[in-house]
């Protein structure tokens, strides 16, 4: 049979649904403006290395202007009845829905992730977060955060590049619902969707200064979290930077939440529905090219089904389509940056050097851009770097276990504690293990499922505080 008969025809999403300007300013006090020092940086499409736009680079003076604008807006915004604030959040959610296609294409271009994911996961979740927190804005007293809850003030928020608009939504929606004003710094490789969000704030008629966006790099982020007039710092990113921020904030009155790295275990028992488990494993580590803090990057499989499961997994990986992120058939897109690609490559090489067996399905990678083939390592021991360090790429490390106790011990043998998955037909085993696993989220017979009503966050070096759900409001409120 000719396999080509069954090949997918290209199905590219139209790029013309989004208009990207050649340059963007900082969004401060409701207006776009150039950086005080006039500095700019470029943002690239990781799939092609094409320059998408030039973006203002914010320094200390710009951060100060943004914090002042947020402070000036705080009084009126926090005093506004919750039902009125809710209307703005609803309006933002509706505009995100109306502009979802444009934003999905933009995010795919700037981040490199497949359009199927931005269209079907990122954007619906962004809108859902604003809808969800809009519902809380007039019910803060019933959120379980104590009597007479009050907004904290100005929130400094720093986010990473893996889910640019979604991480913005996780941070901005609860902050605004609770009556805080915001200065947000997006990641340097993915600034565009936050700047489009600034435009959405204007479209929604949000009062000036309630949301400010300052683009830049780590130094910009450091100025923001170190600014003396912010009341709350919310950070999502690497554990190393999280620790630095914790040191900066220590001894001040600033409140802090940290959402950091992870090394999630996806545990498959011999009684699990293996076909479904294979889908969960694939979704757990190849969704967003594995650049997911809660990725199931360690597969723990019960020894008795190891062979059967790995055969099925490899067959399934052979059907993944790697390539143009704008093609609607693409499963695995580009790695976000040359730096991230170098990090993944280095760790994969360490895996081989330390004696694990490396396998990838045959796949042709595009000549330009940043690409890494889906990769599976078997024969991994707990001491290997690929079992201990966060790779943040499409690389799965496979370990085995014999008993549930061994599975728990191996799953918890990590400095991180963000996520885990359990695959078994036994409900009682799921409940028992979920209690034993030191992970902020434990999925059962599924993986990487997100919902705005559900709190998310880590233990140990994965950080502290929760985002999402009513727990997510707590981080932005104090009470009398
Ligand atoms: P990163 O820590 O390098 O950068 C994250 C953000 O922090 C960027 O905006 C960056 O400019 C800024 N930054 C860098 N240095 C800073 C400093 N000294 N002070 C203040 N801000 C600074 O992380 P990354 O490589 O962009 O993102 C990947 C990491 O994020 C991974 O480790 C991943 O696990 C983690 N992550 C965690 C979650 C979660 O919810 N736990 C979600 C997504 C990503």
C-alpha cells in the first residue's frame, strides 16, 4: 500500500488574520510610548527566524513610570464596586473570544507552538480565566479569604514564554478582580501577545493605568520586582530566577507567589488502559514541545507492561507531525529560542553520555528555525541528569518500578513538586497515591488538563502560592 495516499495535505492557517506592526512601544497609563532611553529589541518567529517586530526595551525609568501609573489608578479601581470591575473583565473576555483567531495566529508566530494548541487550548483558556474571575469580583467576601477582603495595591507580574497570553491571564484576571492594578513584564522572546492584550484593555475601556505592560529582559524584570512601591510580586519562570526574586523580596512587606519549574512523573500501572495511557503520555510531554512546567517528563512504567507500553508509544510517536506551526495538522512545532534549543540539546547529550538509550521516530526537521525531534530515553536511572533536571523540551525519560511504594518513592525523588499523573483502573489506588505524591496537581487517567476553577501551584522547588480557582484570589487580597 502506498503510504503517501494517506499523507495529510498542507492546511496552513492564514497569516493575514493578524497585522503585526514593525514596532511597538511600552503600554503605560493607557498609552503606548517609546522607552525613556529609546532602546529596542527584536522578537523572532522561532519556526523561521524571521524578525516579526521591534519592541521597546524598558529600563528602571520605564518601570518606575509604569508603577506610578498603576499606583495612581489604584484608588479608583479598588474603590469601584466589584460588580462594575466585573464588567471590564467580562468585556475583556468577550473581546479575547472575538479576536481569538488573530491572537492564536500571533501567539503561534511569536512562540512557535502549533496553531492547533493556541486555537484549541491557549485562547479558550485565556477567555475562560477572565470570565471566571469576572464572576468573583463582586463576591470576594465569600471566597474564603477572610472577612472584609481588600486589594493589596500594585502587583508586579513577571511571566515566561511558554504560554505567553495564558500566563498573562492567570496573573492579570485575579489581580484585577480583587481590585489591584498591574505592571506586567512578558518574556523577552514572546512580547507580542501581551502588547495586543494592551490594545484589548483599551478596546474594553479599562481605566488608564490599571494594566501596564513593560517589555524587556531579566534586568527589566529585576527592576520591577525590586521597585519599592509594589505591594505584590507574582512570578512564573525558572527556579533559579525564582530564588533570586525571593531574596530580593525577603525583608520587605511585598507579598510573593512563585510558580517555578517541575519534573512531573507520569505513573502507569499494569492494569491501566494502555492505549489511553499512551495518549496521556504523548500529551504529557509533547504538548507545547514539552516546554511545560507541569510536563510529564518522567514516565514511570510498571515493569510487567514496559515492553508493551513502549512499543505502543513508539508506534504512536511515529505518527506525530513535526513542522510548520501554522499548519493545522502539525502536532509538534518549533522550540521557542536558540538558547532553549541549546539547553535541550545539551541535556539530551548528557543522557546519552550517562548511558541511557536514545530513540526518536524518523522525522524530517525544517532547515530554518529551532527544532528538536520528539525523543524518548529508556534505561534511565534516577541518578541521570535527564531524570533529575528539568529539560523543558520534547524529551521523555523512562524509568520502571515494580510496586506502588517504589513508584511513589521514585516519583517523589525530585527537588520539584508540581505535577504527577496516575494511570490505573483502581480508584482506591488513585486516592491513596494522590495523597502520597508531593505534587501540587495530580491527574488521574488524564494529563495536562487545565481549568480556571482549579488551583495550580507547587511544593518544594516548584514554588509556593496557588493560581487559579478561589485560591488564586488569596494571593491578591488582604483582610482587615
Ligand atoms: P526565566 O526564569 O528565565 O524567565 C521568566 C521571566 O523572568 C522572563 O520574563 C524573564 O525576562 C524574567 N527574568 C529573568 N531574570 C529575572 C530576574 N533576575 N528578575 C526578574 N525577572 C527576571 O524562565 P524561562 O526560561 O523564560 O521559562 C521557563 C521556566 O519557567 C521553566 O523552568 C518552567 O518550568 C517555568 N514555568 C513554570 C510555570 C509554573 O506555573 N510553575 C509555568 C510556566 C513556566
